[in-house]
């Protein structure tokens, strides 16, 4: 019997490789080391586009964390939640800097340099940095967001596309809140949008991005401020009627609408804001989760709080006195994230990490070196 055509074998292998799980990126890297034809297939841009489209939502690869260094200010690291090769994570050359947001393959960093505040957008995979024009702001805003601005983008591979940065700044002297948006396509900040009466109240936590709007929670869970950057306007949104929890809450996307998660006693409450066709909105409590049964080792009734959310993969982060935990809402699986001490918020990094990225040849070379060293040890030991 004649062997099957080489094209047919190549198509079958491509279909098999296409199904390797993106949340275990080491599988794709190991497959690239099997032989040169597999490496060519996996590194081919057409295959990578099919791979991302086939799997849809980018996986959660890690959390952006700050690491204080003695006499060196702050450095940044990616604490992996999956087995991935080390990223060339770029730390800014600044005396004091903090990561403020992480979304669509980019990290927004606030820095203080020579008494001036600067903002940097960097890509931890490619190592590309983008410094934003300076604003007349004397402190780093803790309410900020970075996101992809490409029209119709499904956010599967946003490394090279346009982006926007939103800053929310409160002024106690004028009791007002200011919002401004930077566009990489225009290369400038927008005119300032203001809202009177809330300047003395601080914003906290990571913003929830929904369509052309971003939401931030006011301190004390007393309200939610919404910024529509398309219309360049601010407005206030009332929180759920029972959202005055003992600890902080987290805003998030829930079924394409604004959601909220908070902990009271030992239960996690999930709310969704539903907007009717008449443009009237109401909060609906959609789920209550008993943490005593899911996180018995975390002592959730003693100081637990929701500290972050990863869009698309429905992962909530819960901080307790014994550590930070990841909770998958669909499966109910909970696991502890080690060596994490979040400051302002949890910043999840999501993206497809494949051998087709710019720096992949160096990583593949490292894999080859490690493989040959391991093989040499096996041969030397007689196994």
C-alpha cells in the first residue's frame, strides 16, 4: 500500500498541533523541538492565526507584580500562573514606578522621574516600550487603564495595534474628578472631562472595560464613576443596594454587562447590571458562593476580600490573611497563588504565548540546550 501524500500528513499534523492547549504553552514549544517540519508549521504566521482563532479567549499566563529592591526603587516581574518561558519583562529606568493596569498584551506603568510623573506602555513579550507625553500631574494616578483601540479587534494578538490609555484624577481643592484619554493613533491626550462633587473621594481597584466605557469604584463602595472615552464624558452609576460590604469589591465584565463581586462574612456575592431597552438599569444578584466549602484553608470569614478579575476566563482573585487565591467561577476550582503580595490591585496578563513571537528563536535555542544537557545526563548515568 502506498504511503499517504506528504501534503495529507502535513495537514493531519497541523490539525493535531492546532489542538494543543494554549493555557499550557510549553506543549507548543516542545512540539516545535520535535523536528524542523513541525517547527516550520508552528512558527508559520498563518498557523498561529488559525491557532488563536480556534481557541478564542487568550489564556491567563501570569500576574504582574511589583518587587521592591533596596536602594533601587521598584522592579517589575511576571509571576506565572502557567509553565511559560521567562518573559523579557522590561523594567523602566526610574527611581519610583508602579504597574497600574494590564490588558490586551500591554502593561501601563506610572513613574516618577526628576519630580515629574511619566507614563510608559510596554509589551512584556516583545519588550517594546512606548513613552506617553507628559501631563501636569504631580502624583501617579491609581485609577488608570490601557486597552487595544483597533476597531473590530477580538484581542487575540494585540501586540502591534493601536492602543488607548485612560487616566482618572481627583482634585480635592476643586472637589472634582478629571478624566483624559491618550490615543496612540493621534499621539495626544484628549480634552479633559470633569465631574463635580467627588474629587475628595478616591477611586480604587482595576477598572472594568465594557465596550467604549470604563468603570471605577469610589472609596467606601459609595458609587461607580463611568468614563465614555468615545463621547469624552463622565457620569455616576449607583452600586447594587447591598454592595456595602465589609471589604473592598471588584468591578468586572459579566455577560457583556457591568458586574460586581464582593465578600460578606464567608460568602461571595456576584451582581450584574442589566440595562433594558428603555435605557433603565437595575442590579440583579445572580450568584452566591459559599467560600467555606471552596476555600477551607483560606479562612475566608476573617479578612477576605475580592481583589481582582481576569476577563474572558471568569477568574476571580480573593485575598485572605494566608495568601492570594484564584477561583475559576465556571469549574469552581480554587488554588493558591504563591509569592504574591498585591498592592493596588491584581493585574492579570493574558495572551497567546507561541514560538512565533519575535523572541522565540532565543527561547527555542534555550530549550534545545536544556534538552541536550538532560540527554547527556541520561546517557552518562546509563539510563
